[in-house]
C-alpha cells in the first residue's frame, strides 16, 4: 500500500513539473520577439559605420555643426534584436563637444508588423520610444519618436528616417513634421551619412 502511494505521488509530481515547464516554455515563446520574414532591416544595419553628422540647432539658414563619429550595430537575443552604440565629436569655437548614444534596441513586433525601439544618449536623462515601418519600395525605415513625458513637441511629430542607398551607404535624418489643415511642413535638423567600415 505504501509503495503504491509513493508511486502515485511520484507520478503526480512528475506530471506537475512537466506542466509547469511546458507553461514556462510557452510563456517564454510569447515574450520572445519575432523577426520579420526576410529580416532585411537588421541585415542592412549590422556592422561598423564611419559617420558624418550635420545638425542645425539654429535653423537651416545657419551653418551646421558637424560631428564625425563611429556607429556599431550588433545582433543579440538570438538575432531577434539590434543594439546600437554611437560616439561622435565636433570641433567648435569653444572646444570639442562630445555626443554618445547607446541602446537603439530595435526589434520587430509581429502583431503590429512594426519595428519598435528605445534610444538613450548623454543629452537625455530618460529614454525615448521609437516605432515605425520599413518600406521595401523606397528602401526606407521610418520611425516616429515618442518623447519622454514632459518633453518633445505638442503640435507635431519627430520622424527618424533611414534610407539605405546601397549595401555600404545609408542616410539617416531627423525631421520635425507639423500637420495642419491637411498640409504638412517639415524641418530637418539632423542628418547623418554613414559608410560601412571595411574589415
């Protein structure tokens, strides 16, 4: 009788462990981001890039501030996410200004078929959220910037656009877009030309 009870208890215990493991596996699978079928954006981005960045903090009619930088994009999380680090410097009349960015953690949202990401920099204490889509016809990734609470535009949106010119060249720009009465006006205040660094 005792052996029968022990055997029954062991079978129940093993079954319970199996069910818990299965549930955990399914939950982990749901949380794991899914890549787009062709994974084209990640393959275009991965690598090391020499960058030249132009910014117009005083408007397009003023001379731009020029940054020379290095951008590194790596795949992680079973190649389901893309991580970016950036370091740049600019020579100005008051010295050398440095800018660093870290953590463009880009992933594909299979439910909404959009790319989502987070961005951190040394000029912001809070991170920003990005979301958008890739257009195969124009070979362009467009992400809308959602500013941290208390910051950002109230009457327009900030668009981050990456145009892949060829396998080793891309152009990234940031524009502020204001829409009113069915018309849109944009002001580009940040543009980067990136060349893939050869091994």
